[in-house]
C-alpha cells in the first residue's frame, strides 16, 4: 500500500520557476528510484528526471540544463526544481516510485499535477 502525492504545479510565465514536490507514504523499500514524468495533450508520457536512493540522476535532454531533481530520503520525498520554464514544458507532471526486488519491479504513480507555462 503505497501512495504518492504531488504538489507545486501551477501557472507560470515563460522564464519563471516552479518547485514540484512528491511525498511517498506506505510500505516503501529504502532502496528505490523516484522520478518525474510528464504528459502533454496529445503526446506520450515522457521521462523528465529520475533519482535513485543513492543519488544517481538521469535527465531528459530537453530539461537537463534547467531542471534539478533531488530527494530527501528521510522524508521519502522527491523534488523537481524547474527553472527557465518554456511553454513546451506545459504538461501534467507525474511522480513515480520504482521499487526493485530480486524477482520483480513495482511502479507506483501519483495523480499528477498540472504545470502551465504561458508565453
């Protein structure tokens, strides 16, 4: 029983910043990967950034120089600092938790938070 709750989305002008948060609760293995994905209208969901419990990160090329993913392992919370936002960043942003075991991998998703960047 795992739940992810996102917050921090909203409307911002191009060039502005937003900070997204995702708090996980429930039975969570301390070794995991958390990340952010986004889905714009009419498009497939795409990876934005991920971070392992050890701190290794991965970014989409389109955001690597503008976004920063971080986490607080004690709080089971992941953040996405979004700077220099562009209209093409407009999407619903989803938090994901991936828990791996020797036999299986389990994914959990948040409900999504809307980010809208105006020009």
